[in-house]
C-alpha cells in the first residue's frame, strides 16, 4: 500500500522525559523515542517527510506551544496529520485523560497538563482538510481516549465532526492507543493495538518506555483497582 503523500502531510511529536513532581518519575525513553520517531518519519525508505514538516517538542514545551504547533500543522495538512505524545498520563475522578507536561501535579491532574479532549478538538477543528488524522498516545491511561473520542477509537477509524460548515469532513480520525476491547491499563505503551492503514509504518517501530518506568506505585495501584484486580 502506498504511503500518504509526504509533501501534503505533517507530524507533531511530543516527548516529555522530565517532571518536577516527585511522584512522576523521569522517562528518558519518551524523549528518545520521539527523536527516533522523527528520524524514521524523515527517512525516505519509511515515509520521507520533509524536515520542515516534522515538529519535535520536548520537556520544555508548554500547553500553548503544543497546541499552536498542532494547529499550524493541522491547517497545512491535506493528506495525513500525525500527532504523537510520549510521557506520563494522568486521570481524574471523572475518568478524563490528561497528558502530563513537565510541571504536572500528580495529585491534581488539571494542573500542568494538557487535557486530551482539548488536543483532540484542535486536531479535529484545524485539521478538517486532512484526509487522515492519526493521534498516537504513548502514556498511562491512554485507553480513556477511546471514551473521549467516540465509537471506533482507539485503534479504528472514528467519525469526523469538522467544525467548518464549508468543508466536508474527511474520511475519519484515528486514535492509536491500544486494544479496543480492553479498559485503560497502566502498561505503557501498548503494541497490541490495531494500527489503521493510514498510519505510516514508522509509527509501529517507535522505541518506548517500560511500564515500570512510566507508572508510579500509586498509579499502578490505582490502575489495578480500575481493572478489578
């Protein structure tokens, strides 16, 4: 199957490896994986994205900087938009998913984080011209993205609801996070998901952090409780 047109595609990769909160352990593999992912996306034998079409953000990235980069890439993409996050994931009592940035508070997930729903909305609204929109989450509680994104996610195409009344919606959005038949788990990341055909091959070979490094003891206990164990 031919890869999506690299000249009309964009990618935004975020890898957060350092945290101020003592309960959020460093994740050196998160930043290393994002850097390696960028290399693969630019490799002509994998996808061949032009360097200017790949935005790589690290631990110092703020919420506004991330959302601005995603918005800009989404507005330019007419073929495939790929957004990748690697780092800690947090959840609140209402089972909302938060992507933890460097100043995240493990006890109060609303602080120092990027709520997944906000990221999803920017991807959908700004990326309404893209034929494919793929979000890859490499974090704890990533399965909660499925409940946020609607039917068919994670791991399968989900209906698009473009905010633009002038432009027809593209075929679908994809959130590749893990097996769709499983509840959110702390194992991070998962390689058991059903990768959609629109996902570049590079997305399937990203170096990832082991579960023990990703999740704190408290997070592991919380997740075990979630799964009824």
